[in-house]
């Protein structure tokens, strides 16, 4: 089957959508450099320190990859749900519940070794999927807004985790669980836990599932036009429910991997904090492309890991990194919205048509 030829306007819009995240990152870095300069510091020296702190040697690269790993999972969680037209803002709660389920099963049953590791990962993924299923059921049966229900469930997950690490499996009365046994932790590959590789492979698999399978086509069709999908015989409610389950399972697996693969190997206050909303931002910047989401998560990992080095070298607060990250999100979302404006689209379409006519005249 021949691939559909894109119009000049569509080609122009596609190029703009690809350039928007790149330009957004550059603009955010420029604004960050201006802020650093206003503080009386050298922005070039600061950014160089950031790169050294995040990519300077194999150990730092491994740390950056581990920082980016949970963001890849929550980013893919948001990508899959949004592709089906549902706004899952509960990635953080599903991530936390995945970690809680893994800890509860392993400590409750006293599991260790490869069996404990495998069962911990499976249980985390299953419980994450169930936590995603709940807002899905409320949406398709009662018509409740999934943005509200998923955010509310985030708080339920947060307080449940607090109960787990303060009461159920507290380490000698301290507000943290016991550490995962050494034999049940994820193995290391080149200084980073194997969960990093799992995250990358999962991103590739999700891309293939969404863009190269009939199931992915149905998911995208429902996301673009649920009414037309229903008219064409697609089981819209079932697909929406599956999108919630798969989305939650991805985040739940991320929570299990974070617990089993990264120091301190225990649940405590702050576990999973901010990962869900960072995942939403990553999905938007990546324009709902799973492969692009991996790279955006890696960028966030570089900013997070390198910020400490930048602070120690040039003496600026790590809040600068948060400002840069926030600006990337603002510029990317604003840029994508601007590209969709009729006047902007008409302007670039006119320029493209003018180029085509000029080429025809010259020929």
C-alpha cells in the first residue's frame, strides 16, 4: 500500500513540530545562561560543569541513566494513555503503588533471590495496572473526569505508602521500610541497574505497538475521534479501559524497578515524588512519541544529575536547573500550541507554496 503523500502545509507543520522541542531546549538554556550571568557567574563554565557532573565518566553516566529511568516509565505511561485520548495524570500514584506492592509481597512473604525479584516485578506491574483500571472504570461507567480521579488516587497511593513504611514494614520504628535483600535486587550492567535497559526496550516496544500494529491503530483512532471509531465498529470503551490498564502497568513496573534497582532499595518519604507530573511533561515535549520520550527523559536526567556539580563549581543554587527544566516545558507546550494556530499554519503554508512556485518558474 502506497504511503499517502503529504501536502505542503502538512510537511511544513511536521517540520515545525519536530523543531519545536529542540528550539525550546535551546531557548531555555539561553534564559538559564542569562539568569546565571545576572548572578555574576559564568554560564559557560556552569553548563560545562553540568555536563561533567552528568556525563563526565562511566559512573556519572550510570547515575544519570538511573535518574532518567523512572522518568522513562512515567513518560511512557502518559504517552500510551494520551494516544488513546485519555488524560492519565495518575502516573505518580501508579508508580508508587507498584513500589508498595513489590515491597509488601517481598517483605510479607519473605521472598529473596531471583524468585523474589521476578515476583516483585510482576506484582508491581499488575497492581499498577489495577490502579490505572480504577479511574478507567469510573470514566466509562459513570463518565467521571479521569484527570480529577487520577489526581485523587495519587493522594490515596501516597498515604498508603506512608502507612506501609511507617507501620507495616518499618525499619526499627524509623519512617522507612527494611532494605530489599541483596539477592533480590536488580543486577548491574556497566554501573547501572538492568532496569535502565528494560526502560529503553519498553520504549521501543511501545513505539512498535502504537505505530506498527492493528491494536495500536485502534488506540490512535479512538484518541483522534472516538465517535468515528465507534461508528466503524471499534470497541471504544474496551480500548479506553485497556489504555488505562496498560498505562498504569507501565508506571507500576517503573515503581517496582525503582525500588529493586536503586539505592536505598527501600520505601521512604519522597519515593516517586514528582515523577508522575514530570512524565506528563516528557510526553508532551516528546509529542507523544515513545522513542522521543526516552531522549527527553535522558535530558531531564542530565539536568538533575549535573545540577549538583554546577552548584559546587560556580556557586549557583540548584533551583537554576529547575527553572531551566520548567522553561523547557513552557516553551515546548507554547510552541506546539502556536504551531496549531490557523494564522501560523497559513503563514508557513504560504511560504512553502511560494517556494514551490519559485522552483517551478526557475525550472
